[in-house]
C-alpha cells in the first residue's frame, strides 16, 4: 500500500521483514519516499517537525501523527536500523531547498579570463591605460592574460617584451599574483595574472 513514482509496486506486503528489502530497492533506485495513507508494516524511528525525537513507532502511528499536524512523513535515512523518518511539510522543504540553491548560485562568481594586448614598444599613455583596465578586471576577481605581440624584426629583441611584462607584474603586484610566468608562443609572449 505504498504510493510512489515506481510503477511496479507490489501491494500485498504485510510484514516489515518482507517490506524492508523492497523499500531499500526503491531507495537504491533513487526514489525519495514520502509515506502516504494506507502504508503499513514497518517500524520507524520518528523525528518531529520541531526536531525532537519521538522514538520508535509503527508506520501507521507515525503516519497518523503526521496527518494530525497536516504534514508528510518523509524517510530521511533508509539504511539506518530502524529507518529514520521525519515529520515535515515536504513541499515547503523542496521549495526552501531550491531557494537556497538559487541563492548559492547567485553568489557564485564565475572567473573569466580577460586579455590585454601590448606591443614591445608601447607608448607610456597606452601602457597606463591598459594596466588600469587590467586592474579593474582583477578587482572584479577575473584573471588577466597579457599578450605582447612581436612583428617582423622585433623578434630579435624579445627582451623588450619581457621588460614590458615584468613592469606590468611590478605595477599590479599589490592586487595580483602571477599564475603563468612569461613564455614565448610563436610571435607572442604571454603572461597570466590572477587576483590575490
């Protein structure tokens, strides 16, 4: 007499010893059980809606207590001996759980990788402008990838690109740490900074 989303529920169980293996199979299949009227034949440990222990009761008694309060009898720990059930408003519980999950997702910050492109012979104003943008990204808790691009004969003077990246590292040292040190990839020198 157990109503669940499982379609092949046998309705002729009467003894707790016969019913328990079947219930454990349902739990193993991933079903959360809310006991409904007509359920019979199981001894459970019951926790009241205010959190107090009511002790070990028969399933009918526990279900009657839940119905008196207009609440549901929900199995919390099916593997315990005897299984633990809680008297609660299951709909309200699911709603509050989804509300907490939404709130936690809202507070999460997804870290993005922003890119700032520089040249080995960057002008002073351009350098300051781009470093200021990088600071804003770092303050918003995003990572910043600095890319120095070499053109033509600039490849012969890679130390100029290294000097630019070292200067960036020094200018952002108070708010950022180096995640990937400067390295050359083809005609580009890359460095990644992460917020402290």
